[in-house]
C-alpha cells in the first residue's frame, strides 16, 4: 500500500506538475488513476506476469521521475548542477 501511494504521488506530480494544494490533490488522484490503469492494461493483455508487478511499478516510477528532466532537455532549459552554483 505504501509503495502504491508513493507511486501515485510521484506519477501525479511528474505528469501534471501541480502549482497549489488543490492541484496537488487532483494530481495525486490522476496519478492513482494512471497507475492503476497502466497495471490493469498490463495484466489484462498478459504483457507482464503478476509476479513481476514490483518491477513494473519501479520502472513506472522511474519513468515518472524522468519526465520533468526530459521535458527540460527538449525545451533546452536544463542547466547542469555544476553551473548552477
């Protein structure tokens, strides 16, 4: 349950980029929906066995964490950490 909750929060914030408290709540609900939809589709079409759900969850969370970085790289807004100091 804890992993599912954290995955929902991370996915929601990665996909929707909320700016306020209310937006964060909606982002978490959207992240929960996206997470459960992705797992349901993967299990329904036998893309992954139920024993590999932890692996799929980890890959989904890593992808959600990488989305803001990729968006900044595409828009050429990313600044390396050494230059920021």
